[in-house]
């Protein structure tokens, strides 16, 4: 049965395509885990990744007489990048720090965000056009979109920027983050 599948031209194309989608998705997942410091998880995913990679590459190298096999490999790579990005988006591992600068000074905004469960540190800042409210908010990455939408509802002209903190210590969030 296995040799029949590998001898069928179209089935082989589909197998090569699928293997490369899986390989690149695993590669993306391993990179995310590596960047997040999940060493053992990255190592385990890496073992599966390389097994899938060698298998797929072997199939392509055994069938180099067909440009379509190479194209299936390349297409699988491209689709794998998209699938890997979708996986990363769904996992949304880690935390982000969001800095918000309001257009007008609105002292009630931090409390409204706190009521929604966000940890907010705020202070008065001064811009070209006067007083502004500046806030620093730490939240899980999966809450980023909701936080942006909430801030936009509270101040549609607020300046919002986010970045990923590498380390943090102390403060309101530490107990929850370490869990």
C-alpha cells in the first residue's frame, strides 16, 4: 500500500505538499518556543520537525525529475509559513506591554480599564498640545485586541503602542504572571 502511494504521481505531490506544510508549521512553533524560553518544548518540537523535514526532502530528492514535485515542496513551504503564523496567532504566548497616550486628559480612563481587569500605571504627560494621560498596561498577548478596542472606545484618538517585555519583577501582575 505504501509503495503504491509513493508511485502515484498526484498522491506523491499531495504528500510532499502536506509534509512541508507540517514541517514549516513545526519550525514556526519551535522558533516561538525558543524565543519564549520554553527550552524542552522547543527541543521536543524540533525532534518532530527534523523528522518531517528529512522525510519530505527525501521524497523530493528521490523525484527530482519532476518540476511539479519541487513546486509542491515550495508551495508547501509557503503555505506552511501562513499556517505557522496562524498557529502563533492562536497560541499568543506571553505578555505585552501597551503604552497609551490619550488625546485629551481624561482621568477616569485608568479606572475604567482597571474595572475590566487590566493592571494600569498612569501619570500626567505633557505633549505639544498640552496635558495628556499616559498609561502603561501589562496584559496577556491574547487580550491585546480586546485592550486596543476598549481603549479606542474610551478615546478614539489615543496613541497606542505595544511591545513584548522580556523580563519583569515586582508589581501588581507578578503573582499572576509567575503562575
